[in-house]
C-alpha cells in the first residue's frame, strides 16, 4: 500500500467535527481531557456522538495514572464503539497498560510524548499511534520537528509499525514540516485546517477572475 499522510481533527466540538468530516478528507479524531472539559458535556456520550460521525480512529483518553485504573477505564471506553482508540500517557504505567491492551488487539494512542525514548518504548509495547506534542516543545524554545524526525528515523531503522501522529500543531508551517519529514498522521485544530486552504493570492486571483467575468461583453 502506498503510504499517505492521514488527517485527524483535534477537538471534541461536534460542529467542528461535522464541518471537517464534510470536507471528505478527514481520517480520524483526537480528544483529550482538556478538550472534553471545554465542551461541558458527558464524556462517554460525546465520544459516542463523535464515533457516529467519523468512521476512522477516534482517540479517547483515560485519566487514571496507574495500570489497573487505565485498563478499567479503557474497558468502559471500548464499549462505546469499535473505532475507539485508547489514549494513554507516555509514563511507566502507561507503557505497561499499552502492552496489556495491545496484546489484546486494542489500538492504543500513546500521548504526551516529548522525547524519542518514550516513542521507542511505546513502539516496543505495540502502540498503534504515538503522539509527540510539537507545539508544546516549540513553546519552551525547543524544536518539536526534531522530535518527529528522530522518531521517524528510529521507527524506520527497526521497522516499527507504530504510526507517528504529530500533535499540538499550532500553524500551517508545522504541517508542511510534518509532511517533509514523513509523519504518518497529523492531528490539527479546526483553525489550522481552515488556514491550510487559505492564501491571499488565491483570494486576489478569484476576485480578479470574477471581476473580469462580470465585465465581459458577449
Ligand atoms: O490533543 C493533543 C494535542 O494536540 C494538544 O495540543 O495545543 O494543547 O498543545 P495543545
């Protein structure tokens, strides 16, 4: 199969998800506890609504910090729909829970990844996705794209199948750079999805075409 970059939307807002799905090129959705809290809605009900709209992977994050608590929450989340992906933190217990769930055939998204060794460990534990947060690294003066590049190289060196999901995307340049270094998936806020298809010269060109069209003589 020819590899292609997948596009997810990073939100728990139903209107945004519907609007992005209508584009016809949306592959999945990521949520996190902050995005759910922002909506002021019941967690499981909202995840069910999202899974009704998008057939691709929909990440739902646990809030437990220990292995057994993570597995218990995951088991409840997995009852919602068969496209639910369990999102776990890149911690010691998170890796353990990733291995437990992956061995059962559950797809896991390992989140809050900030260094390549976390990505290596979660790939060994069978993660379906790893989520390096590039914007948050840039925010503190680092280079988030370096992390994507390092993970890409490590995964390619050893043939790991875990997909690199670039998260914490702040602007269109992040997307260009992700495509150049070969991120498998990008999860993007609605604002940036819209910015991707916007250019002043496109607007100016259209304005000129329409002005000429309306002034034509037949
Ligand atoms: O959903 C995870 C990630 O994309 C969060 O992004 O903007 O809160 O750093 P941000």
